[in-house]
């Protein structure tokens, strides 16, 4: 597993100070589409080690992060480059659609 679990405490270090693109998956254990997307997110993480950092935010545990980025529906995937939010995708999407965000 190459995904980083994000919290309020490590967000700045893991995302804002990262020098490679960062993909952040906002999800919950009870969300069916989130579980379907989890496999794709894991594949992307495993296939792009060192090129893309893949992170996960459990919205039930990190509500402040979800609020900070106006996550109202899950799954939501955010893309960051140079610490800045560049793209956002809401709902289940294909692997290629996620890679296209980057």
C-alpha cells in the first residue's frame, strides 16, 4: 500500500510541501462508490511511486479537512501541484479520468 493517510497534522507536510503532484481521495468506509474507487486509487499509487503521491482522507475522521476543501459528496478526488489545488473530481470515475486530472 503506497497511499498516505492524511490528517490535519500532516497535511501541510504531505501535500503543500510536496514537490510531485499529489492526488487526494476523500472517502468513507460506508460509501459504496468509495470502495469501488479504492482499487483504482491503490493501482495508481502502486504504479506511480515517486511520480505521484497518493493520499487518502477518511471524511468521518478528518471532518475539518473535508470542510476546508468543500467536500460535500464522496468520493471526491483532488489534485495538487506545487501545494496548490488544481483540479477536483466528484463521484466515481475511471482510472484514466483520474490520471487526466494530473
